[in-house]
C-alpha cells in the first residue's frame, strides 16, 4: 500500500470515528506479545537458561513471562495502542481483546471499557479447574523475582498448589495448561454486552484490528453480525493476512490489507482533530 492510498484510508477511518456516537474495537492476534525481546533482560535470560537445564522448573516460565511484561514499557504494540487511544479517547468506546499481555493497560484506556475474555497474567487458578476460585499471582511472582535478584536459583522455590484439591496453580488465561476458568472476565463481559445492546440504533464505528481465525467466535464473527444488523454502522477490518470482508458487508465494510500494529503506528495523529 503506497502512502497516498494509506492516507485516503486513514482519512476515512478518522472521519467515521469523529462522526460516530459509539466505537466498538476488537483486538486480536497481531497484537500478541511474542516475547522475542526477552533477551534484553539478562536476569530473565539466565533464569530461562536454568529452566532449559532443569525441566522441573518449567512451571516458573509463565512467571518469568509476567516479569518481562511488567518491565516492558515500550515496543511496537504499545506504540500502536498509544495511537489508538489518541484516536478514541474522547468517544464512547468499548474494547474486546484476545490478548493476555495487558499492554493495552499501559496507554491510558479506561479499564472499565476493556474486556479480556482470554484471561491475563494477573490471577491464578487451579490447573484441574476444581472450582472457579481465583488467586492473586503477585506473591509467587515476587518470590520468583526475589530468587533471581538474590541469586539463590529458581530451584529454591516450591510450586504453589490449589488449597482446594492440591493440583498446581496456573495463570488464569487460555495459554495455561488445564481447564480455563472463565470467572475472571464474566463481570466485565456483562458490562460489554449491555453496552453493545445500546448501540443498535446509534451511529457505530467498528474497528477490528489484527483479528485472525484462531478464535473467530470471540470477535470476528460477532463483529460481522453487529455490523450487519446496525444500519448506521461502518466496519474497518485491518489485518495483514485475513483482511477479507464478507459479501453481506461489502457495502459498509472496508478491508485493509496491512498488519494492524503497523497501520496504527503509521497513523498521522495531526489529522485526528
């Protein structure tokens, strides 16, 4: 896509955001943290090397990932989120994201307007799913952090277990082994669905960013349905590989063949007002 074409699409998107009464945003796989930059943190790299030499320490890897996420303040995804925030900060918006890294929360968005149905690294759950109880992850994360700082080694730690059944505790997200407990996001999901119900007769701008086909029933298919039934909606689908729009939405939807993170990073915010 050349700059002239990009600018034209950007102008249309900005115009639709400006005139919209409500903005619905979906964020998918292209925003997932890849952890490729973890080598920038020597303590984390050394800890991962220790895990490679001692497979019994595998359980600590998600905690090392959380520590990496806590220390990561910049990067392409975060830059893209900052651009998105500037575009919608004054609108009545809601965001549904399948990302579990919580980078979006580092950029000013109202946390009451975000739902994360795939979980995060904030809470722990029973690996066996014996109950819907969730447990704060901070204490064990701090122990892992302290073990690295003190140089005593990860093998000095004991894996935390479920107080109900004795199974191991894992992070409450879809990447963890075991049965995913959905209790963590249900309250926020209810807020989202109530908000969405009130958009039916409003001028709605739908922005789908980097949503692929790994979990299409969370964002992709529902967004298509919302766009179909709301006659006042506009629909922007931005994706580097699966940008295609359905036949039913070809008159109100705009497909943009570009990685969504790159698209936002290239947006010129001077045109936003």
